[in-house]
């Protein structure tokens, strides 16, 4: 349809109406955009003002968290990690665009694919609660006979904290986590390591966005949050992050 017909008396009138209609439509469109933008800014200011009010009344507090694991998103490759030969950096990531890949080489052999890191805090603090979490991805038919993300000296009771068992068949990134503590000081004069491994596995798997937080150090004795709260509120961060609770 030609909306700009010949310029005769009737055609001129129709064209003028169409121009007017287009102008009004565009004006309404921009008015809606302006209202939406203003509403979003108002909501953001409102949330911030509520947060400040709750802080003032000490209903919520601000805490600074430290992720104790270095290069925990593998964006610096294998830096900080000691690995077995079948570990490599993959070009897929949950955070960023890299992750740690446990590459299957011989699915019928009892192979342990291992990555390790010694932390600045070389051993846990007796009785402190620690939250460990990672993102994990495998395949639709993944299996392994042992598979852990842990802070460990050895396999004795009181010498390890297991935060995740990575034996899930999943083509999506999923969060695996736990809260653990050490209740005896038997092994706290020994060298501990973060270990992340797969043992006798039938397919490739990936980990990314590792977190280890001392909840007792961060929130205080008796004020540590639950695993469900941590899972819902603590998103991946490297090094330091602030959180309200
Ligand atoms: Ca990453």
C-alpha cells in the first residue's frame, strides 16, 4: 500500500493524517521508554535506600568474604595448580571462558586425574566452619568410582573436609557444595592440600568457579550461615567480595 498517494485534496488529507498518526505513535513509544527507565532507576534507588536503612538499624550487616583458593576460575590456566598429565584447560567456562577439564584417556583403567593447590592458610582452624563450592559439568552418561573436591591431609577421620562428590551426569553446569569443619587437632600440624580429582571415569568432566570460605572467620562464631543460605546468596567471586546478611 502506498501511504503517500498523489497530492490532490483527498490524498493530501490522508497523508497528513498518516504523518500525524506516525508522529503520535513515536511520541508514545518514547514516553513509555522514559517511564520504564525512570521506574527502573526508582526501584534501584529504593533497594539501595532500604539496604542502608537496614544497615543503620543493624538488621543486616555487611561482611567481607575471602575466597581462599587462588586462580579458582582457571582464567590464568594451570597457574597455582599442580596437576596430573590428563588435566587440561578447556575453552568452556561457567565463569569466564575457561575451566579445568578431567580428560578421559582410558575409561577401563583405575586412573586418578588430580589437581592440587596448597593454600596460604596451610591447615584448617580447629572448629571453624568452611563452605566449599564449585560448578561441575560432565556428560549424560558420566560415571566414576571416586571423585572429590576436598581440603585434605589424608583419608583418616579428622584429616579431610570433602565439599563435593562429582559423580553426577549433567550436561548443564551445576553447583556442588557443602559446609565442613575439623573437630580434632590430630592432623593440624601437617601439610594440607586442596584436591580436586576423578578416579576411573568413563567420560570428560569439567570444574570451574571454585570457592572456599572460612564462614566462622567471616561471620563470627555462632553466626555462620547454613549451606542453603550460602548456595542461594554466595555467587562465585575471586579473592574478595562483600555480602549482606
Ligand atoms: Ca573459568
